[in-house]
C-alpha cells in the first residue's frame, strides 16, 4: 500500500464525499472531514429527504470507529465563507492532500431561479478560489484533488473520442505558418452548475502556472449506485440516495421509480448519451488520484472518471426489462440536445489499474433492493423534474397534454423533444 497521508475531505458529508472519506480511511489515510451540512440544509429547503435514512455526522463517525477502529476527524466549516478558519486549519494541520467536493452539484437545482443560480456560482466559484488562495497563503505543498464533471466538455458532437482535458490544435497564421498548441478542451457547459466547474478549470490553470500548485481535476460522469464496501459495514454508515427531480441522478431515479410503481421518466426521446460510473469506482478513482499527484510546476492533471457511455432510453429499457416498469417519454425540462453521441477516453485510470464496473443486471439488483426497502420514505410529489432551463422549456412543460411519446421498443420517435 502507498504511504499513509493526512487528507482533508471538503464536502465529506455528501453523496460522493462520505463514501470517499470512509474508503480513504480504510486504506490507512488520516482523514479529516470538513463540511457545512449544505446538502442536509437544501433537503430541508426543498422538503425532501434522502431515500436512505442518514444519521448525524457524530453517529456516522462513531459507527465507523466501532467497525474499523479508525478515527475520522470533523470540522464544521463553510469553505466559501469561513476563509480565515480554513487558512488556520491548513496552517495547523498541514494536510498532504485536499479532496474537494464542497460544491453545489445539481444542475436542475442550479437552474431553479435567481437565488439558486447566485448561490451556486458564489458557493462553487468562491469556495474553490478560497481553497486555492488558502493553499498559497499557508505556503503548503499540498495536492488538491477536485471533483469536476464530464459536463464541462459539452456532450459529444466532437466526432472523436474526447481526450483527458487537453486538446492538440494546429493554428495557421497569416503567413501560412502552422503552430501546434495544446489547450484546455473548450468548455461548453449546459447549466449554471456545469458553468461553475468550467470556471474552476481556469482557476486551476492559473494557480498551477502562477504558484506551482499541484492539482488534479477529475471529470466525472453520472454516478449510480449508493453503497460501497465501507458504507455496507453498518446501517449508520449508509450513503445518502437522492431520487427527487432536483438532486436525483437518472439511473438511481429510474430504480426508485420502478420500486414505487411510478413510470420511468425519460426526458424527450431519451437519446441523450451520457458517461456513467458506479459509486464504488468513484471512491477507487479518488484513492488512485491521491496516490498519483502531479509534480510541482506540472500542468493541472485532468482525468476522465467514467466507466462507460450509455443512452438514457437504453437505461430505461434495461430497468424496464428487469422490473416490468412502464417507460414514459416526457417533455424535456432541460435545454439539451435531443440526441447525441459521446465517446470519452478514460485511459489514465485504466492505466492505473482501474477495471470499472459496467452496468449489468446483477448490480442493479442491490440498488433496486435498497429502493424497495425504503420505498415508504419516497414522496411521489418530488419525483417529477419541474425545473425548466428557460421560458421555452417551461411553456412546453405547462402544455396540458405534456406531449408524452408512448414507449416503443427500438428507435423511438424523435419529434417530441
Ligand atoms: N434525465 C431523464 N429523466 C430523469 C432525469 C434525467 O431523462 O428523470 C436525463 C436528463 O435530461 C439528462 C440525463 O438524464 O439528459 C442526465 O441527467 P442527471 O440528472 O442524471 O445528470 P446531470 O444533471 O448531468 O448531473 C449529474 C450530477 C452532476 C455531475 C453530472 C455528470 O448531478 O453533479 O457533474 O451528473 S455529467 O452528466 O457527465 O456532466
């Protein structure tokens, strides 16, 4: 095993942060969780709760100590607001690595209205900049591992496999001389949330170049599943599970919908191709990234954290096949391409030994079983996605017939998106 490190996990109470904290601790690292419980607060604001019952941070930490003998430290802190405390913690604790999940991560929530857009930009951009600035101010040679998103690339249409963060371009000047460049892959965010991750990329580029900060940015796809080897060890360690229209991600939503007799809510034609990864691989990838930092002075290391690409309608068909759930094509509340292809390289993680879990029936069963076990905690009012990206989508959502396209096997009609 690689040497034990002192690691801060910012946002360690969230869907990816909690299982990552446990996984890093199980590998022998000394983990400190920093969180302001914003996910729990937004649950209360939206009037929803995690499908799985999650206990307090204190109980979570006690349960982990009971089953593993390892101690997780915790600090309540808002990295976007409590800058002085963040610098103080860095100066006194001097971590080797910071894993940064402390951002508002739901695209639909970021598009709800002015308040949520402003919160998402202020929290995500301000928080990330505070972390970078605090690293410089505390003069710490600490590796920053940030959870970014596949969404910074836009979704496909490139006609080639999307590389890991950088694009080689060939520019011909006025004299006809050709110049070869390597640039950050042009960003094409599709929501305010995704836009903040695009801005993060520029901040990383600047601080790596100006202050030689060592930074890894992980462009992750859509996560599915909920449990990991560590969260399974005690009921109080269970991971949170979002199924609602704001925070629930597509496959987990479909599984809860199937378990509660709700039709599977495919947006538009379901021709959207997206990248996916199981939560168990999320935690493995983070551990691999922690063990393979860039050198000081090196450019930002960008890795695509994905297992495979799939179309939304194919996911629905698979869940329907396994559960018998009905698939319903609904007007798409988002402004996104109705159909797209997407090819993505995940060469670095594969070279580091990741053999990712891909979607198959067996694995759906565990998530389905959890969905069924806690089905009575589901509030059906929170299942539909109601946040429209713009006035145009709002008007379509409000049409009385909803323009639902009936489910047909094979290629569905494409005139309904
Ligand atoms: N979709 C449906 N029906 C639903 C819910 C979603 O058809 O009931 C569709 C959406 O229209 C979209 C696709 O499924 O085309 C994915 O939606 P999602 O909610 O699963 O994922 P997204 O909003 O893109 O965001 C999630 C995470 C975010 C992460 C991102 C990775 O919330 O934190 O960065 O996945 S990626 O999508 O690769 O950018």
